[in-house]
């Protein structure tokens, strides 16, 4: 397991605050070992640092009350959505309280004419889209996991549809958050644009729970397309696939999703999802629009791909076939685990300018081969973002050390290409030491100054984003 520092604990303050909170909230303050470990570890491979208790608030007022009690006794608070983050965001290195927002899951208002919705943070992506189905609207951000929308905002999630619809920061119009003082801040109105002061919405979106606890979100919605088509095509190399993507963008083709799977990942998906795709680098695409439009878009992409050596191009507008293909993509993690039964997956992501994507992916593949790792690659190729899943024997310290070395090497490679050490996983604990390398010490100092100004006692998610402790 990766080495993580345990921060100093305020034992007396934690004990006192837990006593007060238990009196106020009764059975919604839980201290069972299994539940605490679940809220400290989740899907990350980093060492488990569980909180001292898990609390389930049901309203903004309750969140305020909890924060004020914890602030009085200087007790850390770590927000928790569904636990799908990958870089140790929900670990509790100084102990304290995990605030689980799953019971704040109300859809407060749907404004169909304005194409927006107001929700509490515990609403999940799938639950929201099920609720919206009869309105003809949907929320497009799809990170794969059925994450909570509060958690998705806190980590600026994106996923497969970001190439057309953007990331969470592009789709959150406004929010309400409880500050470390216990005050509630409203970041913006429902208007589609504003020039009123600092952009507090985007400051809090992506701040990983270090500045405020989101208790309400106003999200931008999209119309459900009249038609969708999905397409697949195989390529002789990763470079050829990336060149086809660049060609499609230069043509102005409005692609809704475009994913790259390397040959190893295609093999895993074939076995796991009972597919028969050629086991060479593959692009999986989706187009949104009218019936005629999505067919035309797919056909044009097929012509562009053919110019770059693509073979086996197929597309479909049949819903069941399209859903099956994307389900296979979303199951890529579980499929990959079958390549080495008993191994644990270490997932990491980087993002580079699209023109450097082929160099970065092939460089990663060469390095993985040199180190002897089984590690399939999938990428949101339209964004220059890709994920590597290293399959590791977590009982082998030498393998773990090599894996950590590779992650660091890949982060540095992406940064050297004018990219980022994380396109969508976030910094959390796992990527904290790479932030200064990417942005320089001035940016880190500015973030630290903002953190100190908002949270002088460092009680909101301490030890994350590499901020001073």
C-alpha cells in the first residue's frame, strides 16, 4: 500500500464533539468499524484511514449544526457521496467525522423551460436521469460509476460525454455550500451567465471538499437527442486512431463520445462482455442529433477513419446494440481485472493536448512492457485524457513499489507534454506531490492562501490536494 501520513489527531475534541453530536442526532451517528472503514477506503488502492464516526445529515440546517459543533472543537469533517473517487479523497488522516450525504437525495425543482434542475447533493446521476425522462431532458455528465452529483461536483467529474457536453464545472450553474464557519454561501443565481464578482461556483467545484460542503446544486440540462448512433472501428496502431480523432475534430464533426481502447483492453472486454471485436486499438463513438444527422455523422467519421487505416468500421442506431457497447466500456475495469485473477487494480489518469496523446499512450505502453506489467489502457480520446489500470499483487512490496514508480513517471511525462497529472481523478492524496510540478509553487501558495482564509483551522478534508496541514 502507498505510504500515507497520519496527521495529528485532536483526541479530546473528537471525543467531545462525538458526544454532543450523538445527543443531537442519535442513531444517525454511527461508529461501527466496518462502516468507518468503508467510508475511509472505497475504491482506492491507498491505505485505509477511517474516520471516527459516520454521520448522515438530512438538511442544510443539520449540516450547519454539525459543522458548528465540529468547528468549536476543531474536529475534521470529510464529505462522502457514494465513495467512487480514486485518489484517497474520503480518507481521514486526522480522524474526525465522515459526513455521508446519501440521505440528502431530494430533487427540489425541475425548471423544464429553463432546462435546469435544483437538487440535493446525494442524488445520483442515474436517479436524476430516471426522474427527468418524461421531461425530454437529461443530465449528460457520465463518469461511468453511478456517483452522487455532490461528489461529482466536488471532484469536477467528467467521463465519456465530456467531449461534447463538458465537465461538471461547465454544467453547475449555482450551488449552496456550508463553510467551515457554519455559514451558508450561495455561489450564483439560476441565470445562464453572470459577471457578479468572483466565480464562487467554479472555486468550490473541484475543491474536493476542502472549502465547503455542498448542500444544493443547480445543474444545466440538455434535451434528449432525437436519435443516437454508436460506431466502432479498429486501427493498426494507437497513433492512427489518434490521428483519425484529430481529423474528425478539424472537420468539425460533433462527436458526443469518443473512447480509445488499446488491444489489451479490447481483449478483456471481449471476454467479459461476450463481444467479438478485433483485438487491435479500437475507437468507440457516439453521435447525437436527428435520425438523418447521426447516420450522416457516423458515415463521415467512417470515411475519415478509413484515411487513417481503420478497418471493420460499423455503426448502429439500434438502442439495444448501442447500450450493449457502452455497457462494455463502462465494465472495462471489471473486465480488466479478469486478465490477472486475484490482482488488484491501480487506476491512474493523465491528460495531454490531443496532438501529444499518441506519444503519451505509446510511451506508457513501452514503459509498462519494460516493467513487465499487465495494464490495459482506455481513454477519453476527444479530451486527450486516458486511464491506465495496473494489475498488481498487493502482497508483493516490489510490485507495489514499481507500480508507484510508474504512476510517478507517467505523471511527469504528461506534465512534460504540457499536460496534467490528472484529467478527472482529482488530486486527493494520491497525486498531491505532483501539483507543484505541474503549476509551480505560486499556484500552490495561492490555493493555500484561499484555504487558510476560508478554513483557518483546516477542518474540511485536511491532507488533500497537497495543501498545508
